[in-house]
């Protein structure tokens, strides 16, 4: 279970950091890596029935639905629109990471 | 010492954070949880498919100098076995061809396997069944004044037919495989494949909003369990009417003491019916008349019972005072007194008392108007 938590958190954080760096300095590879890591985090969260986990899945899906169009729009030439979509995805990613921290605190308290 | 104080602190935080546990999970929540969990099966195939698409897209992007749209298109046509050719820039070079070869070797297998698993999970797996079940449970939540039939057998099938005629909604609960086939054959709209004596099953069938419960299990012990559980969930005999069957008078009495409103002994019922035909040799018209009225088969006539409660303004009045015949066109054909006697020779001077049950006879529409008025306004 711990390994799964490491994997999920890694992809969540990775998505957040690359998303943030893309907003500051738009770069095609960074955008694709953001999409890839975000989708991986969503897939890893699929099937989790607990309340916080479902909230995280929902937040991840929101980020995906911002980032996938952002990728296409970026390569069609509208960089500013793509950056604004990525900013929307960033909000969802921040919520995902916050929820992940809350989940970690709760599991720590119940284990100790 | 520091370790001890840390553990104390943690205990305090845990106490503060501890929320009161909710009661038993509802069946709907349980199935929704199962549906979400069934999506776990998709994780590995989706991850593999995602990995192939990501590796392919990033690889072709590097080869084509950062063209995302060409790269994803090239990846999809390669692993999807479409193979339109080397469309993206840089794919017709030796490096590009080596990359495409390895991507095709890895991706085609992953693509076909993943698609097969995804289709299997959605079409052949539990997902569709769970979705159907969730739909049924959500629909049941909207039912009111319905009947709950626990156990599906030939008697239940006849009962279902009668309920359909009267447009009374019903939910059938039975966990047996053969019952499930039988229910599907009879096109039962709302059914739960659960043990009927479980609280979760009865709650899911909407016992708090139901008007009737029929405990019709093959096993007597199960009937007892159903009646007891139902009465625990809905103690009022006036709000939920429980009916059951029993093999002997003794068992019937026990079931009534446990909470059933009325228990029928089938063998005794058949014997009495045969005897009533023997008494009315001409053709059994009289024997069948009340049944036909009660079952709604006599379209022009209906007979209903109205109980006079303690708070009712009907108590203490004479039949001529309420004048049902003139106002609603229905006749009081008898009064069942609270001590159990049946008075059939009623007149305008007959007095209504607390706890009496009035037997009203008339056209279905008139009877409905009269009962609605007395139930809502006076009784």
C-alpha cells in the first residue's frame, strides 16, 4: 500500500510542478509531461472508494480535462489560451495535492 | 518522556478528530462503492496503454522536433495497427524506423489486450449489472405506499398480478437463483436479490415509506425473521401492514403476536372455501361475490374498511348524522366493533364508537372520495 501511495503522490506532485513550470515558461515538452503525469495519477486513483480518494479522482479528472485541450490548443498556435487552461488545471492539481496531504495525516493518526 | 507526551498529544488529536460513526451502510451506497471498486480492474490495462501512448508521443515529438499533433497521430496509427505510413517528420529516417519498430512491437500487443480488457469489464463484467441494480435502488427510493413482497413463489406471482391490476407498486426481495429467473420471466420491475430478513435489504426496499409487507418465504423461520426485522424497523401496525402465511393456526397466532397484522393458513382457507361452495350449491355466486369485490374484479363495486380512531370526530355519532349515502353515494353495510363482533343489521340510528371499523360499499370512485375525506379530515 505504501508503494502505491508513493507512486500516486509522485505523479500528483510531478503533475503539479510541471504544470506550474509550464505556466511560468511555456514549453511543449513540459506540457506533454504534465498531461502524461496527470493522466497517470488519475489512472492510479481509479477504483478508490473512500471519500477523500474519490475527491482526488474528481480533481485529477478536472485537471485532465483542462490539460488535454490545452495541449492541442498549444500546438495549434494559441499559446495564451493554452496557458490559461493550464492555470485552471493548476488549481485542480493544488486541491489534489492538499487532499493527498489530508489523507496522509488521517492515515498517520489512525496508524500511530 | 518526550515520546510519552507525543503519544498523548496524538491521542488528543485523534479524539478531537474522531467523528461519530454512521449507521449501517445503505444498499445503494454499498453497490455504488462496488461499482467504483470494479473500476480497479481497468488500472493496469489503462496504465500500459497510457505508457505506450506517452512513450510513442514523446519519441515522435523528439524525432519531429516538437510536433505534438503529428506525434500523437503517428503513435495512434502505429499501435492501433492502422499504419497509414511515415507521416511525422523524422520518422522516415533510420532512427525513426528503429523507434517505430520497437513501438509497434510493444504497443500493438498492449493496445489489443487493453481494449479487450476494457470491453470485457464494461460489457461482460459486473459494471452493467451494478449500474442496473443502482438504477433499481434509486427508483425504489422514490416509491411511496408500496408493497414489499419477501420471497417469490407461485403465491407471490398471483399477488403480483393482483397488485398490477390495482396499480400498486411493489418491490420483491428474494436471494434465490431460481426466484431470480422466475422474477425476470414475470418482468418484475423492482427486485432485490438479497436475504429479505436483513435490515439493509428492507431499508433498501423502502420499508419506512411502504404500506404493506408480505412475508411469503418457503421457510417458517425465515418468515419469523422477516416479520421481526420489519417490526423493529417500523413498529406501527397502522403504518405498515404485515401479512404472512403459516402452516397451522398455532404458528399463525405466534406470527401475529410477533408483529404480523394478519396471517393466513392456506390449507384452512382452501377447506373453508370448498365448504362455502358446498353451502351454496347453485353455483357459488355468493361465495365469490365478496372476493370479487375485494379483489377489484367487480368493476362497479368496491368494499373498503375505515377504522374509527380515538381522536376521530366520527366517534359517538349516528350513521344518519354522517349521511354517507347522500353525500358520497356509499353505504355502510356493516360495523366491526372493537371487541371483534360484526354488526350487519345497521340502520341510521346505529351509533359509531371508538375503535370501530366501518365497512363501506359503493362505486370505486365514490368509495375513494369518501375514504379520502374521512382519513384526512375526520379520522
